């Protein structure tokens, strides 16, 4: 007991050392985890999850070390700064290279609540990420240039709607041979596919693809004339066919690009085993294969080139916005449909007995609710009356209340004798013999020990904070005699005439401030309109939007205000205008000392030594985390807050080895979760040469879609989002080549073929997943 008591005091001292302002009463069992000493924990990963865990542990007095492989905290949240450009009248600009949207602007979303508490600006205009790139976006033709005609846009989306409606009824392959045939058909379908699809599979723009095909045609003709071997054909689509073991044909057919290992990774076998156990079979196929068959049966040959290009880009937008269509499971889609069907079954009409029981329970609940509401209404009225009375007593003038009380009685000021007030009025909550004199002025007296005067009188200025607390102010711009002296102030005045001189100026200022406050409140009340109700949208890009024109000739609506009403939840996505780092990462990192975070220290292995004698030299710590440089961190527990892609071992350079291995249950859960990639290219030009007010721009090159940050108050900035599979490595291109490609696409969209591009001032690119 004594040891535990001493250890508990030590833990509290540790808590005081890290400077937490939360009074945590440590549980008795805290130090008993580690035989009477303060526990030591290593947190692997300094993203929002790891930082939040570390902060909570530190507040409990636990010794914490955070290991982070990058040279910064935040993980997948990364806010960068573009420098000020005064010569172009451009300010310093914050931009998110990682997460940038809050998905769902309602009070049930904790990130939205956090944003509201911190006063962070969220802009859900045009529906945000989930809805902005749909049929109401500004769509551009990257082959011919300019906007896509509305008729072409409508036909492309109508095809998408029809394929999506037919997808739940698709029958996945029943044999291995059939599965192979589906994949072969999907690849073969690419030979006669649209230009947009063939170019995207090659990782090229449509113009680059046409140029390459023309060059190949010329080379083939030359070889035929000269009797030489034909040129090597480019291998844009190569089915790997990695079937391992009998009946192991549940893999999704996904390309391996760069370092990212999809179907060839061990994690994929765990995924198949997990789905097999859940679904009693391994039948599955990709969205790419399924939608290809549906589309061919319904629309092949019925759409022109532009309409088909819109469909292909919209298909990526709907199902492949952060994972290639060949890596997205139809089985998962069908499982969702089955969940919906099962939910509908539960809503069927119950039996008579169940109905009677439900009716009785509902009646009792209604009576109880009515009683509760009546009591609450009574309490609310009582509280409102008390508050009204208190406010009337505190400030008889009503209107704007600045905390200084009712207007001062200047007329009766000379009729009041401070000595009489001190004798008759009760002492104020500030103590020290201070009594109320008039308005914000309070008085105290001190008996003199000699001289003709009996007491010395001191007047001071106080403002009411609440019913029990006042705060003291100085007599501003005031001399010792109460006269107006700019820049000078007094803690106390010694005469009534001085108080009167000051109050004459002070009350005039208060009247002016109250009038301004009332006018401002009235203006806000008159200008405030109820925000338009947001249409419900899933997290994936919505099909609910129709690309039909609005009555005013514009596509879609620009809704600027957010609402969080219980009856009409705002499911739009709000862009974090001020940067995700300040909203999430900085909040999570509060109260974590800098010395607790080790940057540029990626973990290579986590070892838990549970056997007898398996401990360090002192016999204290049973866990060892080893970095890639070989440095060891001894601890009692490890909190693993690594990204899903790292846990899945998608890239060898970031793999972490666990000894003993993670349990099959955890490995199955990790395997079953989807892990995609979305990269960004940020461009800032000297001026905006695209539609300044349109937030979302889409195009018929399915590799890219754009967010116009100029419309969010970031002048001259536009961000390209790169979709898989091109976004997973950019087809071997360098960052500079990708940047040039994006600029060329923008030029084509805006029909700037014979015009110079405005100067590019700054750019950034990401390579997540590659």
C-alpha cells in the first residue's frame, strides 16, 4: 500500500511537470500496471489519432514517447504555406495537401463540432467533395476544348445512373473459368473502348495517346515496307492472373503501380480468407468487370465520343475516386444492398400482439414525455423570469448591457455623502469595505489618524462579470481631478467633482455604444435568412444530382450557409478554409511537450516479450520498439496509430514487423478495410484564368478533377485531384512532368491553345501511396 501511495504521488508530480491544466485523479490501478512505477508508453505515429492518444495519456501522468517517420506531425493531414507575393498582390496562403473537407456539417459529426467550438470557417458551397464534381459541376472537353454541351453531359450521366441501378442485380462468376473470362472480357473491351478510356489506361491525356498511336502507325507502315520486324506494342493493360492454389480466384484484378502492392500482397490473401468466412464462398469480381458487361449490354454504340468520355469520368467519380475500379469489390456493393434489404424486412408490419404491446408502450412513453415537457416548460419559465428580473435590476435601461450597471445618477451625485453610503450600504462582493456609490462607481473610506478630515475617500471603477464577481477598471483618459487627459489613467479618484467630470464623458460614450450595438443586432436579425436545405449525400460522389439547367441558366446552386438542425441534417462537405492542421492536428498536439515527439524516426518493429525472463537488463519493460536506424525504445505498452496502408504492408519501405504477429482477428479486420490513394497537384498562378466563382471543375480526362481555391478566398490557386490508377505513381512521370501535364489539361479546358499561360508562381505535388 505504501509503495502504491508513493508511486501515485510520483505520477502526480509527473503530471505537474508536463504542465497539464486538467486536474486528473489517478486511479489506484494506474501504477500497479508497472509494479508501483509510472507506466511508460510508446505511441507509433504522430497523426491526429496518435497525438490524441499521447495527449490523453500524458494528462494521466504517464511517460509517453511519440515516434513519427516524417519530419513533421500530422500524418495524412498536411497544411502547407504558399509564400506571399507582394509584387503580384498575393498574400501568404494556407493549403491542405492532405485532408481538407469535413464530411457532414451537423452536430453529430465530432470534427464539425470541433470546428464550431474553435470558430473554424467551413465552406460547403456546391455540396463539397461528395457532390461538387457531379452533374451540376462545370464540365470541360479535354480533347476539343471548352465546356461539354449540356446534352452530352446529360446522356453520359443517364448511362451512369442506369449502370448503377443494374449493378446490384449482377451475378458474380460462379467458377474460376468464368471469373477469368470476365477479366479477359474487361481487358479485351479496352481494345474497342472509347479514346478517353484507352488513354486513361495508358496514363496519358487523349492528345498524348493519339500522338503515340499516330507514331506507332507510322512505324508499323515503315517496318512493313522495309520487311523489318514490327515495333513493340505498348503494354498498357496486362492481366497478371495471379491465381494461387485451387479455387483461390476471389482476388480483385488490380494493377500494381510503383511501390504499391495490391493483389500480389500477402494482405490480399487475408482479405480473401476474411470474405470467404463471411460469405461462405470466394466469388467476387471488380466494379470494372461488372460495369463493363452492364454498359456493353445497354449502351455500346449508342453514345458519341464525348458522351462516352463523360460516362467514363463519372464512373471513376462514382466508384473509383480513391481506388482503381479493378480494386473495388462488387461483393462489397452487393453486401450493402443486402443490408438495406434486411433493414426493410425489419420494418414490416408486426403481429397483433406485438402491435398491442408497442401501442401500450408508446402510450406510456407519450404520457411520460408529456409530463417531462410540462415540467421542463415550467422550469424554463421560472428560470426566464428570474433571469429577466436579474437583468432588469442590474441594468434598468434595458437594451445593450455592458456590465457597468444602470446609468449613473449625475443629478443626485452631490447629494450623496460617501461616508453615509459606507455606513448604510452592504459591502460588495469585491470586499475590502467597498460599497456601491452610483453606476459603475464604488466607494470605500479609510479613517484618518490625524488632521481635520475624519476619513479619506477612494472612488474606483468596477464592471459586473456575474452575480458574484466584479472586475476592476481604470478611469481612462482621466487626470487626478477627473478632467480629460488623453492617454492618462487613474486607479482611484479622491473627490466627487472628479467622479462627476469623468462620468459625464463616460455616460455619453456608453449611450453611443448602446445605440451602435442595437443597430448592429437589428441589422443582423433583418439580414439573416434561413439557409437552404441540403440534399442528403453519401460520402462517395452522389448520383442524386441532375445535370439539368437551373431556371437562371446556371448549373446547380451555391449554398453558402451551414445548418445543423435535427429535422434537416446538413450532409454536405465543408472545406476547412483555414487549414486542417490548425483544426485537428494543433488541437490534438496541445499539452504534448516537444521533447516527447521524435520526428524522422520511423518504426521498423514492435516486439512484445511475454515469456519468462524476456525483458530488458533491468527486468522492467516488456515491449521494445525499434526504429529503422536501430534505436530501441523500451516501454510497458505500445499504441499503434499507423495508417491503414502501412498496416497492410502495401509498400515495403514502410512495413512494420510485429513480434509476435498480430492476431488473425486483427489481421482480418485490417485486410477487409479498403485502402485507396488520392494525390493532389497545387498550382498558384499570377492570376485566375478559369471561372472565378465555380468551386468544382471536372473534365473528360478521367485522371483529373479540379477544385478552384480562388473561389474559397485563395487567389490564383487551383488544385488538381489525381484519380487511380494514374494517381498511384503517375505512370512513372516525375513531379515536374505531372505539373506540366496538369497545366496543359487546364489550357485545353479553357481553350488557350494560342494564348500564353499566366505565370506559374508556386506549385506543390503529393505522392501518397507511391
